[in-house]
C-alpha cells in the first residue's frame, strides 16, 4: 500500500493543473503487479479537464487491460484533506473497475482512507440500463 502511495506521489509533479493549481495523481495496481499512473490534465476550456483517476484508467485500457485485470487504485494530492473522486470519475470507475476493487484516498501526509469501488456510486447507471 505504501508502495502504491509512493508511485502516485512520484507523479504528482507531472499534473498539468495550471488553472486550478490542484494537483492530483492516481496509481492503478493491476492483478499482475503492474502499476499504471495518471494525473489530472487541464485545459483553457476548463470543462475539458481530465481527472487523474480517468487518466490512469484510460491508459490501462489503451494498453489492453480490462476490468478484471484491475486490483486497486490510489489517489493523492498535495492537500491536508483526503481526496474523494468526483462524480464523473465514480461513473467511469463503476464501469471500468471491479466493484470489489479498493479505492485508496490519501492526503499529503500519506494517511489513507480505503473504500470499495462499489460503495462510491450506489444505483450507478450501467450497460444494463441501456
Ligand atoms: N480532480 C481529479 O483529478 N480527481 C478528482 O477526484 C477530483 C478532481 C481534478 C480535476 C481538476 O483538474 C482539479 O482536480 C480541480 O477540480
């Protein structure tokens, strides 16, 4: 768990948060042990910012990994408070990660709160609703 926190913390510097100055990093751990990181990437058209969680997940999917390959995700910031994934990320995480994947939310001291992915978005909209 500390290793995953360090992986996320190490890429915080790569966050492209020039508008909010709110740097976020995520480290996705796969069941094969591989770690895939992501950061938030913002844009002058503010609404087009991509969160760290989605950056990491989209990278993993682009590499060919899928839901069943994912074990857990660590998210961290430079803030005293623990980060909590936004609604858009919860929707994406509900589809792209297993429900029993752990979501670790760390503050700048490395204190970690952990929840299950399935607890983050009750009554999620899913492919079954289409
Ligand atoms: N952000 C994330 O990357 N992850 C979250 O869980 C919450 C918010 C980003 C989006 C934006 O670049 C900045 O943090 C401020 O909202």
